[in-house]
């Protein structure tokens, strides 16, 4: 085990390859006392070639500039910016809409709110069903939920049942069976990837216990700075390292890390403590639902080949070129939309623009859910992974 890399196992038979997967955040190269000098030199050579990944915004731009199957559409982005301009004074385009967007979350003023978002965001991935008519469902207070909301409903249901699911001392030690009970479906279709959810949640719990015992204590060294919070989360929590290689460049999306920071902001905003520096560092949260909305709204376009691939239900692996292009172009598309929107605010209102890409994502995700029937002809891409 590597004491410098969060306990990742070392594959000594394939050290140079394994380095990129497990040591990209490690500043120490003396990883085991019995490494031969030849292997140590190989690791050093790989480290010399390594570079930090582009941040999500830089990654989005790089991908959009080189994309083969996904394209940002200028006219569509301008139309969407006009649509958002008309909503610029509504609660839909503010962080204070956080509680309204997720009525299952605890009150933002409660002690449990921050740990609740940590638990939910740590397991916030891969809800799509293998068969559309066989979806996991959770019924809470006579409302039946699907998709991401099943996770929210399950965690809130567990709290009502007296299960201390938001306490790191509990969820760091819970068994797979105990988590399975918390996430139990109310039909015959279980929530996907239970073992992976258990692994990342217990791992996250251990990290919180090592850093003050709560998410608020863990994140405090970042000083409420959005960029520093994302960097801290990615540094300390391996499951949040949402990265890929595209056209020879290391890139990043950090979907869950960014949404965790955005949720933190939403809670603090609701408490009247929403002065978070560097919020503009956040991009949209590259998943599979928002890209569908961007295509529907004409801001993003898939090639005919990609559209046919998705309609045929082909599973794209995490890091597949097409999967990277969908996510990267979605990020850059929202960046351009935000640029157009802020230009409109300055030109027409004569004011500075306080809307950022995260707020636009806060609008687009529920929009996609509300208009899912209208968008049914546009396929979402399917990727089973822990990143989204």
C-alpha cells in the first residue's frame, strides 16, 4: 500500500502504467522499500512526463476545439442566452433556489444539511436503468421518486427511521448490507452499483473522520473559496478525481466535486452566508441529462453517427472519446451561453452579471426533468461509472 497516495494498492508488475492511475496526485515517489532501482527510475521518468490536468473549463474548451462528433452551436447558444435573460430575476437563476429544486434535502439551517449533501453527492452517480421500464423507485411521504431523486428520498427516509446516515462515524463503518437497506427500492429493481456506492461512501467517511469529523470541518481549510474547495476535495477524496486523457492531454471534469461545492454554496446562501470567493471557477456539472437538454434547445449538436450510436443503446466506457466529447462540449457550451447572457445583462440592464455556469446548470437539470417527454427523441449517453 502507498502511504502517500491515500492507500491505493501498488501494481509492482506494471508500475509505469499503474503510476498514471494511482499516483497522479502523489508528490512522493519512494512508494515501497523494496522497489528496485530500475523500477524507481521508471517511475521517475513517468513523473517527469506527467502534467497537471487542465481544469474543467480549460478541458471543455480544449475538447470543443478538437471534437469530432459533438459541436457547440452559436445560434442555439444565443437563443438559450435570450431565454435565460428573460428569467434573470427569477429564483430559478439563483443559488437560493437550491431548497426549492430539492425539497427532500434537510432545512439549510439544520446541522445535518451539510453532511446530507456530502453523503448524497458522494453517491451521486449512475441512476439510469438497464431497461427503461425497470427503474429503481423509492416512495417517500406518498410520492414516488426515480433517478437521482431516489437517492435523496432514500437518505431522508433513513434519517426519519433513526438511521444516523449523515454521521461519518456511522457511514464510514457501515456494511454493504446496511447501505443496501438504506437504498432499498420499493419495487424489484435495485439501485445500481451498490458495492461501488458503499466503497466511496465509507472511504469518504474515513476522510471526514481524519479531518475534523464533519464536512464543514473537512472543507474549512479552503476558506470557503470555490476553487480551493474543489482542489481540496479532489486531493483528499479519490472517488472525486473525475479525469480522462483526450488527444494526448490530461483533462478533468470534476462533476461531483463541483456540485458538492455548489451545494455547499446553496446551503450557505440560504443561511445568509453565501459570500463564496471564486464561484466563477465552477462550470456546469458534466453528466448525461444536461447534454440532452442542450441538444434539445439547439445549443449542442451530435453528429449523425453519434446520434445513431446512442439510439442503438451502445454503452460508452468512461474515457471513451465520444463520451469525453459529450461532456467536454457541454461544459464549453454552457460557458459560451453564460458569456452571451452576461453580455446581454451588461448591454441591456447596464449592470454587472452575477449569474455563473453553476446557476445555469441549476436551471438546466430540472428543466431536463420537467421536459423529458418532449426530449424523449434525443437519446442520452450511457456510461456506468462513479463520476456521474
